[in-house]
């Protein structure tokens, strides 16, 4: 893939996911990214170290989910955006399906109920749960294997 193709992929990524930090983009797409090109033609703006598609806003929950996804670089073969509270779904090289689920203070009780019922997540082999508070860990009832993280910044509990 040449550089222009890489930058076009990043622009499409930002259009789909809304925002990403520069560090996340480098982890996902490698070095030698022409960020000036992306800013010049891709309907993308920069706020600090965050790149945002002009039709979207900075979403701290998406940034937390992308932190997790970028830490799995090299261990997944495909990924896609999903609907809240499942922010990202990815398939590993071992054909395990992961959902990255992000909660905040406003929806943590609803996410806990969904986890207990397991109806929305039953297709996943594993879940990666991101909550703002460590105290939520003791309240989780879930049949699917999961990893628990707190954010910001993302910390594995």
C-alpha cells in the first residue's frame, strides 16, 4: 500500500469512527503518515493530538475503545465500528470475536443489565469492558469471558 492509499484509509477510518488520537493512528497504520495531507483534503480537523472528522465530535468513549483496539494491533485481522455500548467489534487471528463495550456514569446501570441478560453480546467469544470506575467490577454478572478496564486513561484491572 502506498502512502496516498494509507492516508485515504485513515480518512475513511476517521469518517467511520469519528475521531482518533495521532498515537492510535500510528499504532493502527504504522509510521510515515502524512498528517498534513489528511488535514488538507480529508474533511478532518485537529484538536490537540486528536484528529476529528468534521461531521463528528470528539468522543472520549470512542477514544478509550480505540486505545484498546490499538493495543491489539497485530492480533486482529479485521474490525468495525458497532452501536453503543459496543463501540468496536474485532476478530482476532485465532478467530475469536471480541466486543469492546464502553460505559460512562450515564449508562453504567443499563450496561450492567445488558451484561447480565447477555442477549446483546451472545455472539462474542470475549468482551472487553471499559468503565470509568473500578468499583463497577464487583457489580458485573456476565456469562461471557471478559477483561475489565477503567478509563481515562485505559487501565486493565
